[in-house]
């Protein structure tokens, strides 16, 4: 693993004699980020999306644009999945936490950091140029993995989309909410998604960790150019006596000095989906004063893996344990949506009609709830 480059060894004569394999996502863009245009003919999808964003651009220029959620997205740029599916997919590598129950807090937070980083590419590689179906208030989702891990989710808000979830693993549980606010740039060629939800991880040994801050998603190339997904900002996780600060930056100026301390040269550090993980020991004295001491550093990429020294805690090509629907689900389960069922049966015209009907009912339900408040 060399985060975008092949590591080379020199023999005694200074000649390069060996190259180690690079573990990097096949859709990683050469300049960093996940290339959502990779591997498919997306011309028709991008044409429909461009038409939609042109409509939005006029509203932005006149100041009449409210929220992307208020605009019905056509079936042509939609996937047969809901926002709740997207929440679950973000926890694809939750099995990394199974090994943490009997570890020390320092070792636990290393795997928690890997778990947080590992899920950041999972939605993009599935959705690519498309988007999930708009959420319906009150819809639920229940999923399982073959190892017995269970996922429960419920959609509680439409704009902004708010999804609550509970994941029950064999040695841990995760619960929280995803609150996504999408902002479109005035050029209408890029958008940012700010995730402000909370998350708690509890291990069977009683250790509790809380995610205090999450990074910002950015997608460029909405109308022209390669459509690329990237992350920037920080993620902060705190637990019993430890704290992890995960820094994301695809801009060379922000992290170049720190990156080159790992990679030894600016040339090797030019791939900008690199993440840096700083782990601190946190102590509070008898007077309530807090001290944080940096004790370990990790380096990686959300499109490759994560290393702490020589320890490889996660790698992009690790097996993905997929979520599947159990035999018994609630009537409110999102997999019972008419538009989703019709899409999966390739009846796209009927799916479009069903989608509009469900959205109309969804807005009526939202208005009724507001009137009763």
C-alpha cells in the first residue's frame, strides 16, 4: 500500500529492483477522489442531470432556490434504493469493530478510525452518476449481514433528510442519526453535503465512543467534466481516555508539509485523497483541567487503506459483507415502495408515475404533521 504510488526498493547500485502492488480503488481519479463517471456510459444520465441543474441555476441566480430536496428528480437519474439504504451502505465495513471488544482504548480507536474512513467510498461506488429515491417520512428499513449483524433505520424528516439508525453487531452496537444538508455552488457544477448527525459506538466491554464531528462531502462535475467525489475537513471521535482526529484534504497546500513527512517527497504526496489520523491520550486532573498528548499517528486514504506504522488496520480490497433484506420486514419497509419495486422490474414509466404519486402524498403528510404541531 502506498497511497497512489508504487513503492520501489533500490539495490546497492541504486537501481530500482522491485515494485509492490498498489491497493487502490479501481475508480480512484488520477488526481484524487472517487471518479463517479468511471466504468459506465453515463452520457444519458449526465444529459438529464444537466437539464435538471440548468433549471436550478436559473432559480439560484434569481434567489428563488430553496432546497434540492424540493425538486423532484426524474427516474432517469434515480436508483432503486432509498436514503436509508445509503445510510446502511455507509456502514459496510462495520465488521471492523468486531475485533475491538477486548482491546485497549488506544487499539479500539485505531479500528474505529479505520471503520469511519472505510465507509466513505461505499455509496459513491454504487450511486455513481445517480441518486437515491427521495425519502418518505415514516419509511423504515431492516437489513442483516450473513454474520448476523442487524440494521434498523427510520426516516424522520424530509428536508433536510434525517435518518435514525441502530446497528447491532456481535460485540458492539452503533446508533445515531444522519442529517444531510446539500448546498449547490452558484456555478451549478458542484455541490457540498454537510453531515451533522450524531453517532455513538458501544462495545460489549462497556467502552463508549462518540463521533463529535464529520467531514464535508464535495461532488464536482455535475454538468460538465468528470464527476468526482471527495471529502474535506475533519472527523473527531472521543472515547475513554482517547481521542482520534481524522483530517481529510484534497488540496495540497493544506496538508503537504505533514504528508511529506510520511512520504519523504512532494512527488509521492501529490494524490489528494490522503487522510491523516492523530490519536491523543486524554487526561483530566482533579481540577478538571484537560490535557491531550499525541501518542500515535496513522496515514492512509479513504480509497486505499489505513496504516499505523507497519500495522495495516484496513485495506480497500477487504471483503465487503453485504446487507440483505431479512424474510420478515415491516409494512413500512422502504423495499415495499411502489416506485422502487417497479424500477427493479424495469417498468420505468410506471415507476415515474408511482414516484410522483408517493411524493405528492409525502408532501401532504408533511403538511398534516405541521398543522398538528
